[in-house]
C-alpha cells in the first residue's frame, strides 16, 4: 500500500514539474511610442488627467449635471451591475481548489424475474421475491490542479473583474465629456439667441429711421423693404435656435437619467473651464491612465489564461473520489452501526486520446484570439495617442481662430456705429447700414461657435488623456 502511494506521489510530482513549462506569465506587449505628442515639445509628466473633474469644471450647474449623470445614467448603472457580476464570478473561482461534495439518500425496491439468477438467489438466500436497498452516503470528488488550470481560471476571472472596473471608469470619462459637451452647446445656443435678439433690436432702430425718411420722401419703398427683410432674417433665427435649445436640454436631461425638462443655468461659456495650464504629459503615461487601454491589457491577461486552460485540457487529469455512508437491504437495519457502514476510495488518471480534434482546435483558437487581442491592445494605444494629438491641435488652432474672430467682431461693431452716424448725416446709404449689421450678426454667431469649439477642444483633451473618472 505504501509503495503504491509513493508511486502515485512520484507521478504527481513529475506532472507538477511539467506544468511549470506549460504555464507562462503574461507580459504586456511593447508598443513603440514617441517621447512627446505631435505639436508639443514638453517632456513634463504632469497632466490634467490627474485633476478631478470637479476641479477641472468650475461651473456649479455643470457639476450638478455631471453628478446626477454619474448617479442616475442607465448605462452607468448597467456598468455597476457588470462589476457585481464579475465580482461574484471571481469569488466563485476561489472555491475551485475545494473538492465537490454531495449528500445522497436513496431507497429502491427491485423485483427480479423468478427465473433469473438474481431472483433465484434472492428466493434461496433471503426468502423473498424482491430486493430492497437503502443507502445514505456522502461523496467527495477532487481534481488535482496539475497543469495550473484552476490558477488560470482564477487569473482569467480576476482579469474580467478588473476589465469591468476599467469599463466603468471609461464610461464615466465619456459620460463626463458628453455632459460637458452638451452643456457647452447649450450655452453657445444661449449666446447666439442673445445675439439674434440684440440684432433684431438694432434692426428696429434702423427700420424706424428708414420709415421716417420714407414718409419724408427721402428714400423709396425699396429701402423699407430691404431693412424689413434684414430684420426678418434675424427674426427667423429665433425659432431655430429656440428649437435647438429645447432639443439640447432634452438630450442633457436624458444623459443625467432624468425626464426631459428645462435646464436652469446662469453662466456663460467663459466660466466653465478656468484652467490655464493644459499639460498633456507624455504618451507612455496613457498606458496607465486611459481606462480603455487598461481594459485591453486585462483582456490580454484573460486571453492568455484561456490559452493555458485550453492547453491543460489536452493533458492527463488526476481525480480522486471518496464515498462513505450507511447501506442495508433492510430498512430496519439501515442505521445499524457499524454493520451498515461502507466506504470507497478511488483515484484515476485520464488522458484524452481522440475527441475529433476538438481540444487541439480549441487550443489553436485560443492562441488566435490572444494574437487578435495583442493587435487590439496596440491599436488602442495608437488611437489614444492620436486622440490626444488631435485634441492638442484643436486647442491650439481654435485659440488662434478665437482671437481673429474677436478682432473681426470688434471691427464690425465699430463699422455699425460708423455706418449709423454716416447714414444719419446723409453720407452713407441704407444698404451700407444693412451690410454692416448683417456682417456683424454673422461674425458674432461665428465667434460664439468658435468659443464653443475652444471649450470643446479643452474638454476633449481632458477626456482623451483619461481624466474625468476620479
């Protein structure tokens, strides 16, 4: 008996040593990255991604909207449920090293044929035409983790759990960005609505003057019609902008997990982001800061674990079973101890031989999936760097556009003043006044849109660097 146990132990040790060659630790693939982002020369590792979104966005209304969205958005709630499901799966794998246990109580009655061997034996030895059997037992079964299969399962479950966490972080990052983007659009529409109303009031003054001149015979009806048409063009903007405001408010309410309603606000676009420094850090930091990149890294760990499990399935499995309890062919003697006690211990090694190449195919497919995940990981890193580079150039160029647009607005506002003065003194005609007003209106609307683009670019830089989830 001792010799058999030693032989079994020796076999197990050989298999365990062989398992060390099967299981390989996962290493994150290397991705060649430049030291700085395009259009930047800074190698400073400081980045705005480390700034909490409550500090980055200083507008209190926007802060409340983001808070509500994080708490109530349905996609965020689904993400939290995914985390809970992954946590339960992870906890379940911790029990994988324990044996399976089952309790069983059975009772059966068998009436064999009188001409069968069992029937003749029962009649001869027991004096009965039927055989009863009553059993109460506990059964244990355990498979030795020779090839590290259970360890790989735990590794995969842990990676899945961490993936769900990173997915929640990335969803929150994008949710913060989407709410901020919608709020910025809303403030831009507010600004454009105010510009349109101001221009209509300016047209009213011009129209009053033109009508007086028409009554005095100084201008023709064409002049009145031209000014009226200009006023109607400005008035036409009102329902269009008001429609867009309502649609944007509805979209923003839904993002915050609420029914469509009016968004109370008293701010303007210049008071949303006050950060002067928009440091981007260096590209290599995206590997640790971007939740979506980390998600692919954990996906690689999970895919590698699946390869290990698929390979382990092709090798022998060692299982040990034990069953013990009470057994009797008479109910009256069922719990007669120790006479009714029985026990069975068994061990076996099973080597898969031919399963229609299913195990080999599963292993090769797992390797293919792992290589696909490596490609997706590298792609995610390059895409992340590209998003940051795009955001940086948007910030830089929109700032230049804003400066030019502001100068243009100031120039055209002076032109309106000069045109009105010249028109009143008879040195300019009504067409010059209309042209000045139309150009000023268009330039102010464009300035509001460029200001929105500037804020949107800053917000997108914050998002693309991985900020917004803390």
